[in-house]
C-alpha cells in the first residue's frame, strides 16, 4: 500500500472517530478546571479548600467539543438559509 493512500486512510479514520465522539458525547471536561467547576486552594495547614468558580466554563465543569460547535454553527446557518 503506498504511503499516501495509508495516510489518507488513517486521516479519514481519525476524522470519522472524532465525529462519532462528538455525536455521542458533545460535551467534554473543561480544560482549565479539569471538570471540577472550580479551582482548588490550600489553607495554611495545607488542607484543600474549594476556590473560586471557573470563569471559562461558568462553574459547570463542561465545555462543548470543537467538532460539535462547528456542526451546531453549520446547522444554524443552513436552517437560516433555507427557512421561508
């Protein structure tokens, strides 16, 4: 199998797998707070405490995946263009 054909096949496989992940689970953990929804702080004795709410995910701990965001944007534009 030529290297170019192998590369194209692998690229298509990765793309379809990512599309399946976006369709099955459109939300992933927030990268900043790692899905906690807030930061962790330590007090003077070294014990963990809840910190401030995460501003990126607005304390939900979830974010929308890039592929799902692109699909939602495309669907919204398509609906707006075909609406009578």
